[in-house]
C-alpha cells in the first residue's frame, strides 16, 4: 500500500510519531446490512466517512487483517487480491460460509484510518480500493495449541474477469455419458502427454 | 455462559499480565523516521500464571473439573488479577486496609460454618458517560486510597462483561482522606461505551478470558509431588452489537 493513498495531512502527522493505523473492510450485502470489519481489537467506530455517512460500528477481528499490497489500475492491469483473516468468529463463518452465494460479487471496499496518541480516530476512513467479492475459502490447520481457522476472501477489481478455466476430460466415458454412441473420444486412451500425432498420415 | 473461576484454584507462584499488541516494523530507517506502525487498536490482554500449586486431591479434582467445564476454550472464564498491595487500598492509622469486615445475616447470625459475607474494600464509581474506545474516564473514589499510574481496575460492561484496564497516567485528581475524584488516562481503549454509573472494581480486577492451549490444563502426575501447571489465557472478545 503506498503512502500516496493517504491524505497528505495524515502523512505529515505520522512524521516523528509511531503511526497507529486501522485497516477497514466494508462489504455491501445485497439483502442484508453491510459487513463491517477492521483489523484491530474490539469494536470501533471510526466516525462518519463517505461510505458510512451516519457512522457505524466495525467489528474487530482480534488479529491483524493481512491485506496484501494492491495497485491502482494502471495501463489496464486488472488484479485479484486475497484477504487473509484470522481471529475468525462464528459470525464471520456464518457470513462467509452460509452466505457465500450472496457474498459473490458484493462490493468490497478497503480503507485505512489513523488514530491519534489516545487511539481516537484522527481522520475519516480513507477508502482507497474497491473490488468485488469472489470465492472465499476457509482453512483449518493444526497448530501447536490446537486448530486455527483462517478465512481467505478473494476480491477482484472491476476489470478482473472470472476466467478461471473449468477443467474437463476428453475421455470416452464422459463423451458417452453426454452423447451416447459418439465416437469422437474413442481413441483418447491411446494418447498421452507428448504423443505426436502425424496429420495427415503419410 | 461465562464461568467464574474460584480464586482458590488460581494461586500461582508468578503471574504475568500484559497487553498483546500487533506492531509492524519496517526496519531501521536512515532518514531517522519511525517505520513501525501499530494496528491492533490498543491490544488484547494476556496472562500467564506460572506454577499454580494444586496441593490437595480436592484442588486437583476441582482443577480437572474446571478444565472440563471450559470445553477446550469454548466457554470463557472470568480471570482474576492478584494485585496485592498495588491497589489503592484505604489507609487507616497509617496502614492499608486490604480486607473487609465479615458481615452476618440481617438477624445477626452467621452461616453454620461460622463464615459470613464480605465485600470489596475499595468502592468507586464512574462519573459521566464515555463513548466506545475512549481512553480517559472520570471516576469518584468513595472509599479508597490514592490512585497512581500503573494500577489496574475492572468495569463490568453491559454486554461484554468484565474488562480490565490499566491506568496510564492520572490526568487530574482531587484527593481527600480515603476519597477523591480522578480523571484517568487508561489503556486499552474502552471496550464498550459507559453510561457513567458503573462501579469500578479495584480489589480484584478481572477480565473475561479463554484458554489458549487445553493441554496446559493437563495435570502432570508425579510421585510424591503435587502438580504445578502453568497456563496462558487470552482476552475473549465478541462484538457488542
């Protein structure tokens, strides 16, 4: 994340002090209240801003919200980022698991806010990136102290296409299931990777 | 459900309370600018109780039962902090008063085993409403000694239950004899907004926490010795909405 996304006034305030930052994510749900989370401890009301004109409470994830570097759209380059979240609550599991279909394509905004020495919001949240929710995955891995649940939400920008290829197999069995009697894939078991098929036959 | 852990069960040889932050450091800068940033929002309480002495079979049974009640950390518990003489105890005749009188029933009788009722010695309450994440509170000390930086207190929030706070500095104080009014700078930021009438607990500050590792609660059976488990607990949070 580049400093250019921050208001200059805030960048000036950060000089000479240890910056205190809050990373916010706002997900606009189609049929429900927006999901508001931030990467700190406890609930936080960052005040009014462009997305929350009346202000709103953001739920803390309890652990750092790992937001990868993302770029402004330059020269038409589209990108996809993944938010890695730990400290995942049951509420979050419900959202990202049960509501997965509603979540798809929901607008996601990533913002950054600053706190003063007394942990009070210093400036309105600066919403510096917007994308659309894509697939979300949840992993559960064994650690020394038990199982740790991590949630990964993929987000694409408006120019990111969902062009992930669907795998398919040209086997005779699948072809017969789709088109009984068709012989197009009859000889595919004879081929393997690296097989050079001369055509036309000499 | 939140469990209250019996005080008799947590008698450690050492305790270590602290706020766990999430500071990201960018390494040394040749421009002499600070490159680190704090993103935790004020930190999360963590405590390590070292060598808890389970000196009797009854205590060991109670320990195992209480470990089972927590269901591997699914059920939080209220963990007390042992402040010793660090609390603002009232001073009478030059000596701190650290325990309350024992009170009988209203008819003057005591419980069959001779015990009665006790109450917190230090009595104080908050004055004035404060919003979520405020870091300064005003309180009135109804009966207690002088509050200094580094002391700890608890507030029982309406939805989040017991939360622990540390006095960062005394901003303003009007101190009388075993009483006073204070404006305090505290950490972490208030977990929930306060209305201004809440009691403040100094005798035994406490916090809702959960176990971090269920295996720490396993007793190590050793011949002719009593187990001395060491446990680490972390503050349990959930949304106040």
